[in-house]
C-alpha cells in the first residue's frame, strides 16, 4: 500500500524566511504524531524551495515539490523552470495542471500531457490536477470533464507507475472559496476516477487520488476516511503550521 499524501500548496505566498519558518514549525507541531501510512509534501514557491529543503533535511516522511515546470532540460524559456532545476533544489514531486495554471495561465491538455511525460522521465513524481468548473457541474458534465482531462493528461505518458503518478481531484468551484465538495460528491468523483484507472492503467488500482478544495482541519478527517481518497492537496489552510499540522494528523 502506497502512503497517503498530505500536500501543502503554498502558491505565490511566503518569502524564503517565512517558508522555512513554517516548515520548521510544522515539523515541530507534527512531532512524532505523523501516522505511518502518511507522508507530508510541501510545495512552496520556487524562491523558497532550497531553504525549505535544507529545513527538511534528515526528516523522514517529508518531501518537497514544485508547483510547475517547463518540459525541457534547459533553453531559452524566459520565466520558466526545468525539472532538473527542481530536483537540484531537493524536489521529488511536481504539480501539473493545477486549475490556476489551466484557467489563469491558459495551459492546455496537450501541453500538460507533454509535462506529465517529461516530468516522469526526469525522476519527478507527478501530481496531475483535474477538476470541473461550477458551470460544467451545473450542466452535468462532471464525468466528461474529469475523464477527458485524465485521458488527455496521460495521452503521452501511456502506462505509468503508481508510485510515480498521482491524481488530484480539485473541483474548481471549491478552490479557495471556503466551499468544500460534500463527502458524497467527493466519493462519487473519486470512484469515477478509480473506475477509469482500473481498466486503463495496469497499476490503476494503486494510483493515489488526492482531494483538494477548501480542505480544513475540521473537514479533513471525514474526507481522508472516504474510499478512494488517498490524501489531500491543501492551499489556504496549509499556510500556517498550526492549521496544517492538524490536517496532517487528522
Ligand atoms: P484551497 O486550495 O485549499 O485554498 O482551496 C487548494 C489548491 O488550490 O490546491
């Protein structure tokens, strides 16, 4: 059984000092209460990666991830960062296709598919984020959108190893809004994703599916106990060590 992933996405928040301090406080707050079947993943902004990696050195169960990367080793890509630069800063994970990259930065499925393939080939564990908007949900398009994003996201990589490929279901309408999907909505979406993975991926039954979207200390225990929920991806409530440590140990 692969471990559940308790991930903190710090987005474009925190200076280096603040990020390192929060990482330190988190390790202290969690102490020896991190359950054996869980691992913690911190995803700070690029500028804070190296500092946080130094802070986490020697801590078992803690990992570092990048929020994004460009699918080339190096080159004339002003403003971008490569998988090699992420691993050089201590990252072993990276997000691909977070809804803010899809909807604010306009990243498209074919580009994301390229990133999934390139990231996996660069020794990064890839978390592919998928999720429907509120309009799509109202139009009854949840299944079509989720399975479409999944299929297109994996179009280049083909068969993947469960250890290295993770899905995050993040309904766009629940991100940063304080509105969490209800347990039935989450269970339904995760079951749907699992029922696509099993026939389409050799290791489909073991691929982890995280939930993200307004996860908080007081709803995490319910969410994490649902079938097919193999961890959480947390934005707002991960910015403070006190709140994220409660989520991690919920
Ligand atoms: P949120 O963000 O927890 O603030 O809703 C989740 C995410 O964007 O990954």
